[in-house]
C-alpha cells in the first residue's frame, strides 16, 4: 500500500487522552503518557477511515453482524462427559481445594 | 416529605435443562467443584459454543406465558467485563435484539384489585461461576458457568415494596406452570435485582435510581425495597442527591451498602458475538409452543371458580402452585366434591406441608386417599370429627382410608336401634338435666350430645342422635 502523506490522512478527533486511559483501564492495560499519546493518534487515525466510510448512504443496508448466510445452529439438550477436576485445574497458575485460586476480589 | 417509589425488577431465572447453554456439561446443581466443566465453559481458546435448542424452547415458552412478542430474529452479544467468575472475560448475552419483548403480568393487590406490570424484555444469557472467599484469596468454582439463564426485565411500573414482592411471586408461579425452571430462590435458580428511585409525586419525572443486587427471597425483595426507599428519602430530605450506583443487600442485617469500585461496571462494550449465528424463529415454531403451553394460573383460577363454584380465596390458593392445582383436580377424579376436597387440602394437608417444609406430593397423603376421606365423610361413614384422626392415620401408615376405618373401627354408628339404647341410657343417668331440657332449656342439647358421644366412643352419627334425643325427651 502506498504511503499516505500526512496531510492526506483522515484523522478523527474523537478520542481524547482521557478516553485512552479509560479504555486501557477497562482492558486492564497500562500506558506511559508518551505511549498513550501515540495510541490516541493511532485510534483517531483508524476512526478517521471509519468516518470516511460513514459518508456512504447505508439507509437500506441491513447491519451485518455475521458474514455467513447461516442461522439458528443448535444442538440437542444432551449431556456429554466433562473434564475431571484435575484436568480442569491443570493449566491454572494456582489451585486450592478443587477451586481456581485467584486474588481476593471482595473486601 | 413523602415520596413515591418507582421500582423496576430484573429477575434472573436458571432454566431447567439437562446440559448447559453452549456445551454438553451437566447443568446439575450441587456437584463437586469444577467437575461439570469443559474447554467451552472454561473459556479455553479455539472452542466453539453451540446453542442448546431447549434453551430456545424454554425462553419462547416463558415469553408466551408472560404475554410477550417473540422476535423472529435475535442475536447474541458479548458483554465484556473482568471478574474471576467469568473465565472468558465476557458473558454471552443478548443486547439490542432480545428474543422476547413487550409483555406483561397482572398482580393481585391487597385491596383485591389487580394491576398490570409491563415486561420490557426477556433475553437469553449464560450464568457466571461461583466464588468462595477466604482470608487472603478467592476460589472460583466454574460449574455454574454456562448455566442457561433468562433475564426478565420489568417496566418501572411498580410503586411499592409490597407490589415488588407480589410481582416476583406471580412471576415464579407462572414460570413454574410453564415448567421452565424450578425457581428455587434458596438454591439461586431465581435471583432478583431491584432498581428503585423516588420522586415527589406521580407526575414528576423519575429520580436517580440505585440498583440493589443479591436479593434472593420474596421477603428480601420487600425488605430491600423498603430499606432503600427510607435511605433515599433521608438523603433527599436532608437536601442531598441520590447517587446512581450498584448496592448490595445483606439479608442478615436488612441493609443495602454501596459496591465500591464498580463505577466502570456499566461500560460493557457489547458487540455481536461472531461465534454464534443469529437465531431465527419461525411463526410455526412459535405457534407450536403456544399450543403446548399449559393452562396458566390466572385462567386456571377463573376456571376453578366457574367450573367448581369455589370461592375466589380457595381458587387463588389452589392455583398459586401448579402442584396444588394438579393435586386438587386429581382428587376430584376420585370424589367430586370440590369444596370438601379444597377444605381438607387447605387445612390438614397444608399443616403437613408447612410442618415438613415439603412439596404437596411428599406430604404423605395421595390425592386419591385425600378424596376418599372426603367421600367417607360425605357418605356419613365417618363423622367430621373423626376425619382429622383418620387423616393422621393415613399420614402415619400410608394405608387406604377405608382400610383404616375398618381396622380401627372409626365408622360412625347410624344404627337407630343401637343409638336409641345409648341415648336412653344417658337420659336415665341424668334425670335432673332431662327435666330441665324437657322444660325448654335448649342449652342442655350440647350437654346431652357430649354425653352420648362419649358413651358411643365418638362414633355416634350426630344427626341421628339429635333426632333421637328430641324424640325421647318429648
């Protein structure tokens, strides 16, 4: 793909630095200020393309949540063997009394 | 200052399926920790969830029972948040396109009138796991992860704590009739969140609401709403503002407390789940389920009044649980005396159910046996008095009432000849009373009846005795 010159780029101004920190918190991520600035620019640049796409008139187009033309895939209500407790916990960093051991979540 | 509470309820109901919503693990309650789990419900990478068809059946059934419109095309969405009881870090739910919308139920108020409460939507989702907390860590049991849930969201139509309780009770009755869940609040198969705000009067706009979680009994629904109403009224009366937040109800103290650190909780970033294709339901499928829907409590109550001439109180009681109504109608097949059967169920049988805290079918007296007791009374074989003792014997031995009556000699004596000699004996033994009775002291009727019953060991037919008494003392 050919490099766009800076002035050709479609850059949105939707995302603020606070938005970056908020989204990072939701995703359990942490950034330094300089990183956050770069990510803000990246996100705004991506949203810029989206805004360009938004110029298309899609009034009569149904929202596409799935690209395949299939629907209603179900299975019968039948049980199948589960894992043993040992197998279930095998990948857990920590386990205790048959439970997955996690940092305390309620004060 | 007085305020009007505005209440809406979100009720989560676990569906009574064999397997989980998106995998074949057992949906049984009470298994050893982390034994009903597999890569799908543990959220391992690369697995594909496949929807349990029974979950669709049950939700459509519940939707129809709650007078909802069924959406022909609905979509699953990912609700994203981090919590250790949710291994994928998202819950599969429905957001913009839930399966059922715009329903209602009618609740009975204390003054005997009924009120319609709107149901905004019902959507399908998966339950999360369970956490056990110790001093320095938490333990996750993921057996419950993937249990099929329907979330039933009411309109903010509820105006008091009592109405909130009545709504949840009615909801439970209907869902049990529809046989989609056991709605056992103690085991958590039915759980409520209460949304409550206050406003100055019924024309004012809604105030800021608090969402109260962990409300897990009918009593708690009422208590949590009452507490929250008081708490918010105090804030407003002190000139403060109610904060929109999530609060936790503590059933031991009856108090709600703020769940700190949940301020980001409502930023769930929903988006359509690419793993699950849209669900399309045909009109034929909906009609098919509608035809199979059992008679629901309101219709059954009306029929009990019309068809069996029962008082509204009896009909409401008997139809409050599907098992009660089924028991009642089964008993009528043995002996068709609706009011007599209803009386015995509501008095003696309910005493057993309450004492034993059991289901009506486990109380120790079958519908056939209960009906036979009523039949024995109606035929005059036993007295109303002795029927209580007979009922206890049936409970204790499980034997047929007619067999017990024979064995224990409980049959009432209606033989005029035999009874006449007993009555005469009592008259002869009480000359003074006889004189006063003859002179018109009608109060002595009770005295004589008592003496005669004692003499006959409680077996004399009171109707026959009463006639004989008046004949012999004339």
